[in-house]
């Protein structure tokens, strides 16, 4: 990952940028990193906003020989890799908030957005975009309580190039080691770093709000929830509120 590394000063969204290159046949492992995004995209149609150089915003493109249904393991695997890289590089006790945020305490540090292009039930390419709040010193009032950065959490600036290399190395290592799957080892590590598991969660079912306990994550990256009547339910999308974080 990153042998073909494209460094951009300003772009709409690194995910969208790679989508165009992907359609034009760019090589497996291509990475696009931008100092500034003007149309940064988040999950569920949200926006990812950051001032120039405040966050590390990048995407990588893979051409895995897997079925579209197997793409669901890429985001948790990337989350695990980034979480391990941040812990190693900074010593911060960051954790994964299922499915794909990395948090410190109750505050978000990293967001991940995976998109894919598939044709006739075969994956053409998968793009995973990652935004890491790195040097942000001051968040807008509306997200101040919900977001943090490596700068704020460690109290200092750091070598962003070295850190970025560390993140890319971890992603490559995790993907190769686990053959792009949430292997038993990866799942064990993911679960032990996951702040959601063990907590009460609330999700919406048929328009109603249901409370359950998150008890684990399965190899497809789905959250296993135990309902009050002791039956289990797999949760794979939508919004889940985690109590306590
Ligand atoms: C989320 O938390 O909702 C996901 C945020 C993902 C943001 C990253 S920044 C790099 C890449 N390009 C985008 O437009 N989005 C992702």
C-alpha cells in the first residue's frame, strides 16, 4: 500500500478522487493523501470538515479478489490497524467505536468511510478513506464536546510524515497477515480494543428504540447484541447509540 502515493494540496474528497483513478485502472494499493478537502465525505451522508493540515485525510484503493459481501471486513480491519498505529506511535489509549470510529474517552479521533465498485457480483475496487484528527487545536463549538485530535490528546505536535508511514505500514501488515479477513486473531484484537463491546446500546428497529447489550463482533464485522429476552441480534448498519461513550 502506498507504492503509488499521490500527494494533493487540495481536493474535493480523496475517496472521490480515487474513484476516478480506479475507473481508469490505477494500480492496487494506490494511496491519495490531501492537505485539504473541500468536499470531505462522512458516513450516512455526513460531511468530514477539517482545516488545511489539521487532519490527515487519505484514501487507498484495493483490487481484492473477493465477493462484495466480503468487503464488510475491510473497514474493521483498517480500524484495527489505525488504532494499533496510533497506540504505538503516541501511547494514547484509543479504542474502536463500532463499526468504524476511533475514540479517546468519549471523543472521536478518526473516521473511516469505505466505498466499493462491483460489477456482476465481483468487486472491481474498494476505496477506504480515513480521516485522522491530527493537529487540530480548536474544534468548532458544535463538535467541541465530541471530537479530539492527537495534538489535543498528547499536548504536542508530532512528525506527521513518520506517523502517516506508520499508519500505512500497519494497514498493509494487518491486511496481509489476515488475508483481508477478520481472522480469529484479528477479531480477538478488534474485540479487545472495541469500546462498544460490553456496553449497553440503543438501536432503532421498526421505528422503535430498542436497548440491548453489545456482547461481541462476528467475522463479518457485525455487532452481536443480546436483547433483554436473552435472544441475540446481529446489527450491521444504521445508527447505534452506545451508552457511556
Ligand atoms: C465518518 O466518520 O463518518 C467517516 C469519515 C471519513 C473521512 C475520510 S477523510 C478521507 C476520505 N475522503 C473523504 O471524503 N472521506 C474520507
